[in-house]
C-alpha cells in the first residue's frame, strides 16, 4: 500500500448545544499534523475556505497541501471553524509516510564481442 494522499473526515452536523449547524455556518477547517513522538504538537497546518463535501458528505484535504512530509509516523486532528469560533479538535488519527525508494531500471544492450 502506498502513502496516504488525503485526510478525509465527516463535517459536524450539530453544535455543542445540540442545535443543527446551518448552511454556511462552518467557514473553514484547520487540519493539524505532527509527529507521533510529540502528539500535542501540530506544527503543520492547512486552512481552506473553499472545501466542499463529496457526494457522500465527507471532506477530503490533499496531504500535499501540507507540503512535503518527511518519512515517519504522524498524528493529525481537524478543527471546524465557524467565524471566529473553533470547535474542539477531532479525535486524533495516525498515519505513516514511508520512504519512497526509487530503483533504477537495469542496464540494457549487454553484449560480449
């Protein structure tokens, strides 16, 4: 299996008081990612005001939006933003970026003369 290419999540449907979230109430999402070794530190983040849900209602954020992540083990959370108010972070999710090994093709045209 290759490295993950997207962070995928379900947007919230209700506020903490139980009231439904109105259309347009969520203005952005903040995806925060950091090494597993420091789970409370999320030094890489992505914020986008124009993320639209897929037909199944989920939202995907391309991981390359975070820049190049070095090989390693990571944790990430997502936070919904409604104007100036942020939600609590989602439950953290772990993922791994494996080193990509590029192997050259073998030489061709070997002859003995």
